């Protein structure tokens, strides 16, 4: 069921949600499209134009705090369903579901503290700026982290005073239903402010992009689709917030603490089964420690425990479906023709896991930068290993792709870490760590990894217009 204008609605099409670890059907869901998107946009437009939501900061803050309480109360239920539908390990799903309330509360505070500016620019000439919600926001959410990536866009949109039409992915339809239930149970949200539909196809999302009644698109997904969205949205000059693909370089210098670094490198490519835009899919290692790190990675990746996410012994769950397994295996096979195979990995074809979409981690080494292994986002546990000689060589390699979402630098030399981090073209650069995020600091990409920012003070600004008022005082008599 979809949540549109405060009511539950169905669809003519029913589809099935599957467990990627077993291939078993989990249940059916109403599969939406253009009709549901149109209804969601119409409801959001009415709510924006006819309710006090856009101008009532206190109401918005209260609603966000209520959402935080409700997501927190049902975090365990959300995590369990996410593990079943998405394949995440229980730890990964729990961390994702547990992060939502903090993001919502941070944005609740922004709703009541975000202000413009005022000044007497010249004698008797007064300027002030007013920050207004941009209008209706269309939010398109991917399947790999549907909870966190929804709230990352939804929270600042609501804090700014926007109303929203949300397209959630069919792969996590039953998780989506729980999300919609939480929204429907939030008393301070006026009817039509948040509208949610689930779609496995591709007619509803394009409607959001094309509609003149949608003022902004907040999309998280691939660079290829992001370019298509930007091109289509240009017809209505709607604002675009695009957080796109990545090929994050993990740059390891010879003075790094290898005992702490190597496990992080493994986690960076196996977390979420590598189906993650910030996955550390390229490991760039200085030549003096290359042999040692290569061997350590070979051993650890070969021993990763693959299995269902609800098994406590599992270190890495399945890919999203069997089609993804076939795609990734073909990529690795093609890469083995030009790169040295360190760990082949591949599909699990025997035993109880064979029914699921399991793919063991792969690791290949290349010196050539102009190859798909380096240049393409695989979205899987496929690690590219590269060796560099000095700092200049490291930077040449780190910046050699069209992507610029995230990177990491590992070294005990703090001056070098800052110097190299400054020259890497990426929106987030970690030093001796990975995947440390904070709602108070921006997240987004350079180059073909997107435009705009979420989180931080600029996160709410993505959903606002700035209006400048000018008043000239009449000349005083006397």
C-alpha cells in the first residue's frame, strides 16, 4: 500500500518481495508508477499551498521530533525487515535503523534556528533575507540503504518547510510499508505533507522529474541515471540534489599503522556487500608496504564468512539479487583478462547458500588506470589493488577517475595526511578511518559524483529559496 494524502491506496499491479539470501518470497506489495506519483505530487502541492506547514517552524520541529521518537521505537522491527529484504547483516541493518532518530532531531533543531540576515546597507536603506521552502520536493531513494538515504533527504526537506513525494524502491517494499506506517502515525504531520509510493519499474520516478509541480529532485543513485535526471529536469529548471556514484580511493602510505588499517580496508569493500557509493573499492598502496598489505588482504578477503544477514557468524550478506551476481561475476571474469587476480571470489554455487544471491569477495591488481576495474563503479565486493611510488603518484592515481565522492588516507604523518587530503578531489576525505559521518557536516560529491550537499548547514539550504526584501525609509522632514 502507498501513503498518499494521508490515506492508504493500492495499485493495479501487485509484485513480490524476495529474500536475497534464500530466494524465498516474503510477501506481495502494491507496485506503483506514474499514477501514484501524480497523486503524490498533487497531494504535496495542495498541502504546500493550503496548510500552515511552510511557515510554521514550531510545527515542523515538533513533527520531526515525533518522527524521531517513532523511528527509534521501531528501529528493531525496521532492522529485521531490512535484513530479510536487503540482505544486510543484522549489525549493518541495526546501525542503519538506529541512525535515523539522530538525523531527524538534528533537523528539528535546524527548523527553529535557521535564519536569514538583515542590515542597514546605507542610511535609511534596509535589506533583509528570508529563507523560504522551495516547494514540493521529489525524493527518489535507492534500495541499498533505503532507511538512512530516505531520512537524509526527508529530514532537511521537512525542516525547510517543503512537502514531499517520495519514491521508494520495490526491492525493499515491506520495509517501505513500515516507514509509511510510522509517517501515518505522526500526529503533527498535516495530511499530504509526506506522500510515499513504492515502485519497482520506472514510470513514477520519471514523472517526479518531469512534473512542473515538483520544484526539486533529491536523488541518490548511479551517475548514469543522475545525468538522465539532470537532463530531463532541465526542461523545468527544477533544482537538483544528486548524490551519485563513487570509486573511493583508500591511499595507504608506508608509515601507516597496518594492524589497524588493513581490517578497515576489508570492511570498506565488504560492508553492505560492497553495494555502497562510498565503498573503498580502490586500495592504493605505497610500494614499500605493498607486498605485506597485498598478502594480508588476500588472506582476510579469502576468509570472509558469507551468509544470511540474520546469522550471527555472517560477516557479509548477499547481493540484492541473482541478476547482480551474474553481472558482477561477468565483470570480474572480463577484468581477469587485463588484471592480476589475487582473490577470484565469485558466486556461491554449492551447498545451502546456492539458492541465495551470494558472491564471495574478489581482489584484482592493475597498474593501468584506463581500465573498467579502475574507472567503473562495480557496486559489489570487488577490490582494485594498485601500487604507487610517491605522493605525486598517489594523487595522480587517486584523482584518475570521473568520481569524487569519498576517499581515505592512512599514514602516521599528519602533515602529509592533510596535504594529500587537500589535493584529493572528493567531497569527504577520511584520515586513518572510514565511514565516520556526522549530521552537522556536509556530505556530497565532486566531479561526476553529484551536485549539492546533504547534512550540515547546507543540507537544509538545498530545500530553500532566498528572498531579499529591500525597504527605503522616506526622507524625514525638518
